[in-house]
C-alpha cells in the first residue's frame, strides 16, 4: 500500500489526513475519501509518505477521478503560502480556492476548445437544401459566409445544428478549425505619459517587477493596462486582471470585447453561475482562457503561463476577505507575480498608504499619469459648503438643490452621493427617545420605506415597521437621517420631470441590473444618479458633470486610524466621476467641518499632500506601513466570556512572545454584537514581520489546544477593520 496525505475541508491545524491506495497518485489530483463516516472530496497533497499512526487505522481512498487534470505545483505552493501567512488550516485554504464544481463528489467534464465551421470547396459546389426547409437552408447559408461560426451561433439558427453538422462533415462538405488568437489594433492614441508607462511595463515582461500606476481619475489607466496586456497576449501568455467589485465587470467587459474581441476570456466572480465558473476555472487551468477577469477570489485561479497581473483600484478594501480565510487578494497577487517572474501593475488614483510608501521607497516602481486622457477634460472644481448652521431639506442645502436644478435644465447629468442605503438610518420615537435597534447586532435598524421594513445591514434581520413605539405606545415615529431612498423621494418631488435612478445594493441585486443601468446611461435616459460607495469606483460616465456629496463627515473622528485614508479615497474617487469628457466637472461637498485637513486635501485634489500628512502621523506610532499588525478575535454569547478567553490565552503565551512584539489586552470590538454573538479582540503589533508571525504561530498552537464549543476564534493578519 502507498500512503498519501490528503487535503480536506476541515479545521484541522494542517488540514492533512493520511489515506492509502494501491499505487502512488499524482499530487494535485482530486479523490473521494471517508471522514467520520461521511464521504468527502479531498486533494492529494503528498504521496509515498510514512504514516505516524497505526497502519490498521488508515482508511482507503475510495474514488479517484483519473480523467481530470491535476492542480499544478505552482498553485499548491500558492495555497501553502496563503495558509502559512494567514495562519489558516491548509485544507480549508485549498477548498476556499476551488470553484463549487471541484468541491462536489463527481467528475468534472473538461472544457473543449470551440470548433468553428465553414463550407469547404466541395460543400460550396454542392446544391444547398431546398428553400422550403427554411431553417436548414438558413444554416447552410450561414456556413457559406465569409466568417466561420461556432456551434453556439449555429444553434441559434437551427436547434438541430449539431445533427446536420455531423452529417455534412461526414460528407466532406465542411471545414473545421479552432480559433486563432487575433488582436485588433488599438484605436486609442496614448498621450506621452501613457506611452511612457506602457513602455516601462512592456520592458519588464518576463521579470518580476511591481509597478504602481498612480493616475488621477480619468487619466486613462485602463488604456495603459490594455496596451501592456496586448503585448503579453500576443506572445500567447495569460493575463490576470483583478477588480474590487462585481459592478465594475460589465463596463470593463464591454471595453475588453471591443479591444480584445477574439481573445478567449474567463470571468470569475460570485454572480457567475456555479457551472460556468467551474468551466472557466478549468479553461484557465488548461491555458485555453488567455484573459482572466475576476474579483478577489480569482487570485487563486491556476494559470500555467501567466505573463502579467493587473490589480485595478488596488487601494480598495474589497480585496480583503473579512471572514473565514482572511486574505488580501492584492498582496497574494504580488506574491504570484514574484512566483511567476512577471510584472504586476497596481493601479489607483488614491493608492493605499502601504503601496504608496513602497513606491516612494523604491520597492515598487512609480508610474504617474497627471493629466486626464480626454483632450478637453479637466480636473473637477471642488467646493466645500459649510452646513453647520444651514437648514437642510432632507439632507440638501439650498446651493445643492439649485445646482442640481440648473444642471438638469442645461442637459447635464448629476450624481448625488451618500454612503447610506435605505430610506433613513434610524426610526426614532420623539416622545421617549426609543431608537429601533437590531436584536442581534450593535447596530440601528435602517428604515426601507417602500417595502415598509426595518432592516439590519449587518445580519439582514428584518421586521415590519411598527405602528407605535414599543416602550411608550406613541404612534408618531420619526425617520432620522438620510438614506438613498429618502434622497430619491426628495429629488422626485423637487424635479418631477427628471429621470432619476437609485443605485445601491437593493436596486442592483440581480445579475443584469448593472448592464441595464449602463445601457440607460449610454442612451441618455438618466439625468440624476443617487448612489453609495459602489458608484465611487472606476465608473466612466461621459455626461456626468456634477457631483453632490451629502453627509461627508461620518467617519472623520472614527477611532480607526485608517478612517481618514478611507474617507479621502472615497471623496477623491467620487469627485473623479465628474467632468471626464468635454464638459467641465463640478463637485459640491456638504460638511459641518469645512476646515478639516482631509477635506482641504480633497478640495486641492492633492493625493501626495494627503499621503505625506498621514504617513507623518503614523510613523511615530509604528502604524502600517511602518509596522505590522494582526488581530486575534473571539466571539461568544457573552462579551465577558470572549474577553476572558483571549486574556487566558494571552497569559499562557506571553512568556514566549518575542520582545519586539506588543500584545494588547482583550477589548470589545467597535461593533460588539453581530448576529447574536458578542466579539472581542487582541491586537499584536511589531516592527518586524518575522517576529509578528512567530508570535501568531504560538497563539495558534495554544488556541487549537484550548477548544471551547461556546467560543469561536479567528486570526486576522494585516486587519482592515478595528
């Protein structure tokens, strides 16, 4: 018998268990095994191993899918590194990275290259089908055209196309071939800065070189990406393109379809159907897909011949997974680029301070785009409006309403931005002061007026709007604050003729909602957009020339040291949506703190100044990027139990913790209660990444030996939330 280590989706420390099989199975192959009487899918991680347990206790491998391809060594190295760095069980890391089809106990059909059909010379000489057979004749006519067609296109003409193709091919009437990669020439003329950036990236092909492509909003970063991608694709290599949000995908795919029409492309994100996602994953593994576009999970896609990695909007916190395996896709993409000896381009108008610091230190190469790509486009004019003593109309100051009206009358398009969906953030009783909170979380319920519901935006608890206060019986309940729905109602009453579209997670929940929205905007069917953060990132609306920002002060005095950075990026990004074509852009930001340094930097549109100020504030305290952090969290039914658990582990480990690592006592998280559990955390900080990970390994060992069914724990390396 040959003994194998099998990676399984279990919380075991290394996620590997030993099984036997009559012969050595290749590493990276999928198998079926039994664990505690339950059939599970596993992956061969090592073969011909020496077991350290009684041979009689080792179970056999039950199923081997011989026809499937093995996951490559490079992919397994990536997953092994991910598990080590984020201190997460290897088996669970492996199965996080797999699409649903490869987690199921059944064989996966390998994708085939599409075959294209066209009449041969013999076929052209043969009489076509009689005209009375309408669909058959139409199928023949399509095959006689100048362009070869694949089966999918031909089935749209005749649902029995496959049957006729088989018959006609047997007669020698058809020629078949697989697609050849053909790249259309670029139609966009690059300016001098874009050319310089493109040439720098192209000169670094076949070597590991991280680039920060820092470009103001509208400077044409995507065109730089495309030019570099074109050269890589022309060499037959693969490109991995990572986006922070699904909603950016439709617009990018439209541009990709125009620029790389004949390039086999795989799209990987959470709204892709499970079957298609598995097939696209396999196409990438086989090298059939040359351009792979996806959100953070796509970073784990196996690529046999990757030549370039692009991370667009690299600063975006969406690249960080905030539960289970808490990885950062941007950081793993950099590791992959080094592994594959290829360049990686990190693009942003507001780079993360960690990335900016590395670019300033020479670790990354900085490429700057300081001009807008459109010939007549200019940076927006930003106006800060002090509303501390102004009577607001459902969140709007008089200047904001006047600007919206004037812009509508002049045929412009406006964006009203606030980071709150729903009708209002809270429902309030004016008699006794009762505010309706979520019973499961430390959060207020948000009023959704149209469906007459209160909703928690953290755990999704929902209840019907009550008719009276549960404490005092007062039926006169007041909605306080503004949400996207309330703003929409206000504007519909103020500008009844305007075409208004609200864009938030409620209005874009279905697969094609974003594509439909882009189409309506392109057809000039929308005058005013109302949106949350999802509208602040990467979108390019040519008509948009006015941005109104409501409630900009929300996070200015947060206890989270990253709050100013996030707010600045948010305001700069949303400001950058205005004036990207030939119309001048204008931005109005309402605030009660008009002299705050963050708002001053936004008004000046000066990222460099802001970054300099923030880095100077962080340096004395060794906050990132000058130091490294990790959070160890625990949750229980009672906060005291969670705090006690963490402090007990701290007491056990503190004698072995390296001197350069600070371990702070357990404290409640900013949002203590979530989904009926109460949460606490311990922070570890160090100027040495090595020392920090040594300390985390000690904590992990002790945590695994102190299992308590009532308490759940997790490790978050490089945390993004407090």
